[in-house]
């Protein structure tokens, strides 16, 4: 039998789905199967098959893989299948266009939720956990909803910080993982006089490798900017263009390779958001991520595919009196983001200048 192009696209998409990890309690693996039976459960409290412990409400949230396959893939046009496949197989490198389906669907069959469960987060429970990326252009569409899973990011949840790190263990750090000036104040980490008053843009970006600034300040005027390793990952700040020479430190080379699609920074109504599009976590230090009575502000981890509101101007106005205990900017309008490596009292790297690759986000109106 000859296989149509549509069937081929649907098969490739179905094979590319993400398989849910094993449940810790039951030890059984939960997957989406092409078989119409059994039904698979979306609830966390039970094993992969229905049990007596499932409440009626939880069982109503369960659906068979055949129903998902039939309902979702058959509703997409061939061109939509192509766009969806490009996004899924490239893991977001090819953002493609919006894949639109009608909004007026029952909650159980929300196409946006189903797509994000199938191709990104099998443990996703509700659409309230999702936030649209700036690249998605269908936010004002009242009839259709975008189902491209890489047009969505998952909101960060509060997490327990790692246990305190033994400071004496710093002596066991590899030499290449040390900052050249670790333990000494490297001077101002902000503008050093760059950026005169009257310049346009809502922020400027400074890229650092360990304690060394790389390249000039990058002014951001558009509402959102991508920061990534190399082309063709999009437009924005391409770190490869700033770092033509090979880095002298092995830790910098290793970390550069992990940045990939990097991070998207977006100025929105409720503040500045960071969307982690890389395959490694990012670590954020901002004066608005903690209660004003706590200092210095903690370092927050943002997992791959997740997003976080990293700066609130109203909260920042209350933080001007803070006395930062760590090496770095005392500017309440400055945010620091490290790729792949954390720092602070909870990590082996005590200072931001010990991180191989990091950004300083200098926000207006302080420039």
C-alpha cells in the first residue's frame, strides 16, 4: 500500500513523542501507545493504568493514546503537520509558524495542552502551567489557539535550594574552573562609563567569560531579544560573533557548547521575563526575586524549557537600599544570568566571576 505524505508526517510525529518517565511509586513506565487499550492516567498519585485509588475526577482526566492520536493528528492540515514536525524534530531550533486549532474544545481535549504533553512535558497537568513565548504571534486570536509546543514555555515552580556548600572544598576546584580574580573584587561589573544618557533601548547586555568582558554592550530596543551561541539560531545577540578566538579556559569551551538556543529576554507588562530555550539550566540573580528583607538575593535555577519573571520594576524601587554581600554590581536595576553553572553560597563557585559564561542585563532607566 502506498503511504501518503500526510500519513508519513503523522507517523514521524507520533514516533517523536516524549515518553513519560517511570513513576517513583509504582516503578511502571507510562507511555503513549498506538494501541486503543489500555487507557493511560494523567494523575500523579496512581500507576500508569487505572486503579481503585484513582478518584472519579482523576479517571475523567485519563484518555487513551488512540483517542489522542485520532483527535489531534487527524484535525491538523498537511501544512500544519509539516510545521509541527519541523519544530519537534529540531527541538525548537526551527520555531516555524503558529499551528492553530479552534479554542472551543473541552478541557480534556485542549489541543495546546495535548501537544505540549506529547512532545515536551508528559507530566504537564494544566494549561495554567504554560506561558506563551514572544515569538508566538497568535496571542490576540480569540478563535484559535497555537499548538506549536515550542511556542510555549513552562512556568518555574518554587524549588528547594541545594544544601550549603562547604567553602573549604573550593580548594578542590579544577584550576580551569577558577575565576582569574576569584576572591578579589574585579571592579565594577556594570557599564564603566559606557552608555550615555538619552540612548534608546530598554536594556543593555554585557557578555562575560569568567571575570573578562567579551565584546561591547549590546543595546536592546525591540520588546524581546534572543541570546544564543551561533547562527542560524535566530536574530539577536550571537555570542559566537563576540568570541572569534578560542577561549583559553576549558570550562568556557565546555559551557559555550551547552548554550545552544540560549535564552530569550522579553519586556512585558508585568516585568522582564527570561525564557530558557537551551538544553541546560540557567541561573538568575535579581534583586526582585526575593523578599526585600532577604539579602543578598538568591540565585534561582531555571530549567530547560521553563520561564521566570526575573525583574519587577516596582519591587526594584524598594531594593535600592540593599547592601550586596557578594562581588558584583550593587545596581538594583541589574540582573545576572549564568549559563549551565550556578554560583553563591549553595554552589562550589562562590562568585559570578567564577562562572564560565554569563550575562549582565542592565535595565533602563538607570543607564
